[in-house]
């Protein structure tokens, strides 16, 4: 599946929810499913300190593809991280670096990526892209 | 007016009509606004006053002979008198307009701080807002003063025995909050003021969370400085007050230089204007000052005792209901509290709970509330804080409790 197809798949998944709470229920489930990073990997260099929640991001390049693992102390943040990882993992550095993550806006979660939300997600996406630029 | 003990019964539904924002919808639900500690909503009267000022009376103050300038000046100075009366300051020139509490505290730190020297001591408390911590740290760095901190107990009360130990003849200033924005604790400021004066120090009271809840009389308190923000007392943003005793303000050097604060300027020597202008350089927030006067007038028409009783009841009701949830802990259980309820739930991040409440139309604050050292003390990342104003109701708390229940079921 291409990056764009993965985005569309998520948009379709969310299209069935017209109530905010249902949408969040789903995000929370995704958050609970996302594997937790072990504590020894939650080092300060991987920490993105948001005012509201904290995010840990681990980046690797395997066989020319980006590989991200991440975690957060807040479950909603974690659920959104899960979506981002699903879209960006296994893509080439170039694709990640130039990606337009339009699904976030389309499913109505763009507020979470605004820097003023201070949940660490905006910085996380920036870091993901920067690491892709560095790898390309 | 409630001046002679004949009080009009406190009627929340009538009062709510004065606040247009309370009647809007958020995320498809009726807004429940429980973030009054961050800022209050504004009565229509204040909103109208802002429009009226810019529609009818706009002019610069203290500088024109023309009609509008005179009018704006009179309104601005009248607002100062309204505030003076409200906090019972002896003189109107002891009421300085600032940008807000933060600006008021910085004014004292910069200006009074100029008179401090190495080894002088400043005392704050463990529950201060960052705006009553950082200006003093900056001053200590600049002047080589020492910053001391009054510790708190688990309930979130100042440990007054420890305070006694911190006071020394070197204590120049004690700067503490009247009411904690995070915990709701009402501090024993009368005792703090008296004891500090006994060792010859000054006292600044951060009143950002108090004027809107309890009667403040700066003469009865005998505090040297008292700071608050208009936006938390139903007035506009960008304006606030610093009350200071005249004899101290007179000794203090100016804060900022510019227009309005001077008596005469030559390149050789400039002399400064009298109080309050000495501390009000440049064109101020004229409409803000005037409309703060409007807000304070509105507030003084209400029965503050009835307000306090209503708000206390709201907080008690909310705490009772909240404590029925398993694993929920109230942060801040002081004996003397205002209508602030901060809490955490085992295994639930405040950000998640706040996000889900928002989606149900409920505005609460989550996070550290600009009191990071306090969060460190309790070893928590933050809290969810519901802070009530007199226009809130028990019915809103019921909606809130229901929303908390629904959210916790999703998160746990
Ligand atoms: C206790 C306390 N002090 C100071 C402030 C700062 O007020 P402002 O941001 O209006 O200057 C606040 C505001 O949250 C507060 O609650």
C-alpha cells in the first residue's frame, strides 16, 4: 500500500463515526494496541517534552525504509501516534520527508497537531520528517 | 446595590443572562465553562463598554485639551477611583494600571528590586504561579539576593512554622499568592503580613485569584502591594492593577521610561512625573482600564457573601460527586479553600480526560497550571482543574460529572 492509500484507508475508517466520542473511542483503542516502548528506550534524547503530554520517538532506517516506534504517557496522543506510524512506517526517507499528512485534517484531528496544543505531536512529526531528510 | 445588609436573593439564572458566552454551544453541546481560574467570561455590560469607548469616546489621555481627550481621561481616572474604592485603597494614585498580574509583579521586582542588594532575602511559597517565581529569580540573579520558599503540607497549606524560621532581619520582601490557582487554598496572608512587617520586610500579595471571590481591603490587610488581572474579574484582557503604598512607591525608581511618566525632559536631566503616572509610561490600555472599571462596578453590585456561599456550595458538591469515582484523588484539600477543584485519577492522564471533556462541551484546564514546582511536590504530571465562578450551577456540575463518568469508562 502506498502512503497515500494508507491515508485514504484511515479516512474511510473514520468516516463511519459522526460522533466525536465514538471517534475518540476508536483512537483510544488504537492507543491501547500500540506497543509500549520499554523503559530503557525512553531515554531523554528520545523524549519530546510537550506541555500537556510527553512523547518518546525512536527512529531507525532498515533496508532503505523508515522505521518509527513511539510512545506517550497520554493514551489519546498515543492513538494518534499509532495512526502517524501506520502511514509513515516502511516508506522511503524521501516519501516521509515530502509527505502531506492530510488525513489528520480530514478526520478532524488537526487540532492535535497544532503547536499550541503542546502535546508533543507537532514536534514529533517535525522530528520524523527531519530524520527522514537526514536519511535521504 | 447591597450596601445596608438588605440583600437581593442570589439568582444564578438571572446573572447568567448577563454573560453571552455562557449560552453558546461547543462541539454540539451547551458550553459548561469551568475554566474561570484561567479567565472569566465577560458580562454584556463590559462588552458594550468596550464598543462604546471605541465608537464614541476614543482619544488619547492626559495629553489633549480637546473634548474627547478630556472625556477619555476623565473616564480612565474614574475607573481608577472605582478600583480604589473596591479594594479600599487610601489614595487613587496608589492604584497603578498595568498589563496584568504578571506585569504588576515584574514592576515591583524591577523597581523595588533596584533598592535591594547582595544578601537580601526574598520569600515566596511552594504554590506560586510561575509569574510570582521567575521575576524574583531574575532579580536574585541580578542583585545577588537569596530566594527562599515557604513549604506546603500534603493538603496544600503553607507550613507557617517553617515560615517563621525563614523570616530574618534580611527579609526584604515576601511575595505570596492570596489564593492558589491550582489548589484553591486561601492563605493566611494577614499573619504573613504582620510577621513580615515585624522584621521590617515588605509584602506583595498576588491577588489574581482572590478579588473575584472574596472581599479585599488593602488597608485592613495592611499589605504593601496587591496585584491582580482584569480578565479574571470579568474585565478585558491586557490590563491589570498594582496597588502600592504611596510612601514605598515614592521611593521606588521608575519602571519604564517614556511619555506620560515624565515631568520635564531635557537631554541633560529628566525629572519624573508624580504617582501614578511615574509608573505608567506610554499610552496605556485606555479602553481596558475604563472597562475594568465597568467590570468592578458590576461586581460591586453583587452580594459578595452570597457569591462566596454559592461558590463554596458548588465546590463542595463537585468534590462529593467526584470522590465517588474509584481512584480519583483531589489535589488541594486545605481547610480554607475557594471554588477550585483539582484532581487526578489513577491510570488516567489529565490530558486525555481534558480532551474528552472538551468534546462533550466542557471547558476545564489540564496540565501544570503554570505551577510546575507544585506538581513536582505532588509528583504528578498535572491535574484536571475545574474552577467555578458565581454564574456556574449545580446542574452544570451534574453534566460535568456525567461527562467525567463517560470519559473514565472509555479511558480505563
Ligand atoms: C495566582 C496567579 N498569579 C498570577 C497569574 C498571572 O496572571 P496574568 O497571566 O493575568 O498576568 C495567574 C494567572 O493564571 C494566577 O492564577
